[in-house]
């Protein structure tokens, strides 16, 4: 393939403005929800002193994980030298940036003192994995921006490969860092395990690619550009592999926990008797987010673009369910105060499964983060040439012969 | 007559320009002249602040910030530059607060459009709600913070500067 | 200078208060009150021994803490703060039931401090773990990390705070071991209340002073931290759990 051609979105149609308007409205609703929460204090949410991280964190962590995964397509092209993925790289970098921005916005707006963002940037406790994450996120923005520039500026093209390599390593670190936020919580049985970090990396592959596929298919179609079966088929199969890998890691994670007697409590809680969390695990994470998409992606159903888009969306939903189970389920399960003793009474909910139900503002804030990511991506595709002019089979693969 | 009027006008203009240039600092002077505009700068106890007025106007935040870290992290609880000390002297006995429309802190900060972050956590009233501080010798409990906050203070009410 | 005179009297009064006044309220005589300009040092580590055998079915310690530090709630148990609480434990094997107060354990290796991104959670030189609310961003990571649920997030606006115990919406708070009292040479409010009430279930003192009352008590009988499996070397220890 000689050179891919890129073109901005026209961005003058009613449809474009409708999409932009809708996403913008979702974003503003999220902002409004955040203002509401900050004004009244967090008691108006479902969060409490028991469940300190709630729905906003489910969305925020999901988006941050997905962001690093969205960069994968570009990495396959630059790091692993697959030409086929080259024209897909710019969008990949763009989505990585906007998804991260969306996730961080949610995270920051949920802080008790979002007005002190500057404090988070100027006071560092280098022992804190959280502080390292702040550096990793900021660095990610810078590196991906530079990487995008090198891809888009012809004179800099030669440097895009090392830049891509660096971005790839950085994103692996970033996802490891995100996973470690939980891995470092020694006190909580659900989190304190080394599988957490690699599991987050594999999850990021799946979530990032799922979102990428939806955005790619939608924007190519709505701007009347061709997306051939070669590219489509590759991405679809890749998503299938990633989703299967996530399921594999989830199995390993739970088997490891089952091996450790001390963790039988939390495992029984998630897998058997945790009520909403158990349902969320089996129905949301395993069935909707894993099994159904796998069937679609690896069967004849996968020929249909609509069904593949559906499968991708299911992966996203399953991912949110997985975050919910991990983040909120992990907190809901009580911590012991003393080994071998059970708490029978407490004014502070010790020894009880903490109750939590997501409140409207939390959900709106979380969805607002997705809205922000997509509205930024949509707008960027209009002002800069991110999207290839064509991904037809002939363009994508010169050796392709119509069967 | 014309000349005098011009001179007055000119003086006013110069004053206005200077006033605008250093609004937060100079505004205080204007206010003491009981002008309707500008912050209310009043103290109710003691005859002197811990530092000259000029110094406090420019640098009070630095002193409070420094003291804050000393107290919080090292447990150094000297009183001189503590927020507590500010509040004890500057709270309006009527409202028992440094906040409010005519409050010492709020009126000036409002005027200078600088937000204060102290009072989301700190109380804006002196330690003993509503009660005038007692003299040290009459403190029966001998509890230290009480001792400090009720240490002998001048009780002359005065406007500053 | 009126100020220096004021300050002088403040210091003098405080020193006298620390040494001679308020006798009988104190289970353990503290060596001496630090003067206000003296920083807390590593020469001391403040600790608490709670004897569960003496701990009654009451909550004077909780009430005393709430009054002292002013952490009143809004009748919303899930979001109201609790710096100290009473917990009833039952032995899974024997069914033996006991009641104990749980508060920040002032860990020597505090997980809350390790995770805090800004350094707002910190351990003072004398071992007291505090939240610097000036730089707390309200991320609640420390609450995720604390094994004892010792921390509360301030979920709504606060009023009528004590001047020595500021607290505000959007930041995290927990037991300060009554640091303002300790700095003045006094014992924490909970210990004072428990002692006054006659239960005498709590002993407060300097773990680094071989002659301190708490060390004598610790040497005289068994004690254990909560969650000994985590090896946090807590400053608060329990007898008879
Ligand atoms: S008990 Fe919890 S809050 Fe207190 S020092 Fe230990 S980890 Fe921190
Ligand atoms: S909530 Fe405050 S004290 Fe706790 S980890 Fe976050 S910044 Fe630190």
C-alpha cells in the first residue's frame, strides 16, 4: 500500500450536527450532575462511608482502561509492522486521547474537592500508586499527541515508529498502573492479587477495540466511505480473541482466589450469593460481555456489520458490569476486624454487606464522560484528517483479490 | 474657582487611578473613611495587629499558610500568626464572625474577588461562641487551648487603621 | 508589644496547665507538655491500650469524642461520620461475645498514607496519623486502603466546627488521637471519659518511653492489634480480644 489518504469529516450535514448536539447534550448533563453533587455534597449520591467509590468510578476506570486499549490498533501498525492497520492508526490515537480525557473528567468531577485539581498536580506523594497514575496519564496525553503529530506530519513520518513503540510501552505501564490502584489494597480480599494488573491489560485490549470498532464503522458509514471486508474481518476476529482472553483471565483470577482459603468468602459472594453482584457477574460480565459477543464474532453472524456493532456494544456493557462487580462488589463485601471473629453489632456497618444503589446524578456523570470522549472525537475528525478516505479491500490490501 | 475645581477633580482622578491600580490594598483606606463602597476593615480587640498593617495587607496569606503547615505537620502551635488569632481579634461581636457582608475577611475578599478557602473547614467564630473572652486568671479548668484563647487581651474596641 | 505579652501568658498558662492543673483526670502523667513552639518529635510515639475486659456496654468514649471534636451527623447513618465506634464481636468457634471501641489505629506503616496521592494523609513524627485537609482532594483512596474503616468522608456542609478540629465537606477525616490535647499535654477525650466513668478501659501514653504507664501495662499482660495478619504495628492495641 503506497499511501493512505485521509480526509476530514465534511461536518456540514444535519446528521453530523445531530450527533454532535446529542453527544454535547449528554456531556452537559454530566457536568450538571457533577455540579449538583458538589453543591449538595456526596450524600445525595448512592455513595457512603461504606461504598466510597461508586458509579462514577465504574465509568471512569472503564474509560481510562479503554483509552489505553484504543491505542492498540496504532501499536499493531507501528510496533508490529502490520501495514493493514496503518490507515487505522490516526483514529486509534485520537480515541485514546479522548477516552482518557472523558475518564479523567469523570474521576476529577467526582472528587470531594474538584476545585483542588491544582493540588493534585503540585503535591505528590511518590509512594502512592495514585500519584504515579497522575503522571502516567499526563504523560500519555503528551506522548500520544506527539505520536499523532508524527503520523500526520509527513516530514515526521520516519519518527512515528519509535514514537509508536514508546507510546505502546507507556500504555502498558499506564494500564498496569490503573490495575495496581486496586492491587495495592492489601486490606480488601477482592483486590490484593497480582493477577489484577495483567487482567486490566487484557481488558483494555477488548474494551478499547470494541469502542474503536463502533466509532470506525459508524463514522465510515455516515461519511459515505467504504470499509472493506478485509479490514472489517481482521478487526472483528481480533476483538473475538481479546474477549476470549478476558474470559480466560477472569477464570484464572477466580481460580486463584478459590485456591486461597481466606478468600473463599469474597468468592462465594461474587460467584454465588452476592445478589445483584452475582447477577451482574454471570449475566453482565460473563454472558452479555463475553459469551454472546463471542458467538456473534466467531460465527456466521459476524458477517453482519450491525451484529458486530451490537457485539461491540455488548462488550462495552459487559466491561461496565465487570468494573461494577470489581469496584463496588469488592467494597460491599465486609472486611473482618479480627480473624476468626464475626461482627454482630456495629453502628458503622461493620461485618455487613454494604448496600449501594447507583443514584441518577452518578449515572449521568458517568455517561457524560462517554459523551465527552465521543464529542471530542467527533469534533476532532471534522477539523483534522483522522479518518481514511477509504478502507476498501483494494485500498487496504494490494494483494487482495476478489474471491 | 474654576482652578480649584480642576485641581480637586485632578486630585480625585489621580486618587481614583491609584485606587484602581492597587484596589485590594488601598481599598482599605477608603473604607475606613466610612465610604459606602469597599470593604469594612475593623478590629474589635487589641490596639495593634501582630505586624504593621501594610505588611499584613500584603502578606497575611503567606503568614497564615506558613503557620498552617507548621501546626498541621509539626504540631507547632504558636499563636501569633494562627488563623485562630486573626478570628479572635477581627470577628464582629455582633455577628460573632469574620464572615458576612461586613465581616472582616469576607468584605475585603469579596471586594478583591479572591475566594477564601479557610472557612469551608474552619469556624469563622472565636472559640467561645457568643461569649467575650475571659482573662487567663479566671480560667478555672486550666485547659491549654482555653488558656490560650482567653489570655489577656486588650479590650478596647477600635477601628483600624 | 501587646502581642508578645499575650503570647507569653499563653505559653505560661499552658505549661502550668500541663503540669499542675487538672489532676486526677489523667490516667498516665505525661512527662511534660511541649511548649507551643516546639515541634513533635520522633522521641515519642503515642499509643493506646484498650482493655476489652474492662470495656462495658456503653459508649461514653464515642460521645466524648463527638462532643470534643464536633463530628455531628445528620441522622443518615450511611454517610454520617464516625471517628470512633463501638463494635460487638462474636467468636466463631465459642460464641463468646465482646464489645470494643474501634478508631483509627495510628498504624506505624499506615496504608492510608501510602496510597494518598497528595500526601494529605500523613504520619506525624510522634506517630499520630492525620489528614491535612488543606491538601486533601477528597479522592477517598485512603478509605479504600484502611483495613479498619477508620475514616469518614464529609458528605455535606459543616457548621459550628471546633477551632481545634476543623472539618469540611469533600475531605476525609478520622480520629486525630485528640492531637490538639496531646500537644497541650493532655490525654485524648475518649480516654478521659472512660477513666472518669470509672471503667478505666483505656490507657494512653508514650510507647517509646520505657517508664510510661502504657508500657508498664503492655509489659504486664498480653495484647494484640486488630488484624494482626496485616503487620501494621498499630499504635492502638487491645487486651482480651
Ligand atoms: S487505622 Fe486506617 S486511617 Fe488509621 S492509620 Fe491505619 S490505615 Fe490509616
Ligand atoms: S481522600 Fe484526601 S487524605 Fe484520602 S487519599 Fe485522597 S487526598 Fe489523601
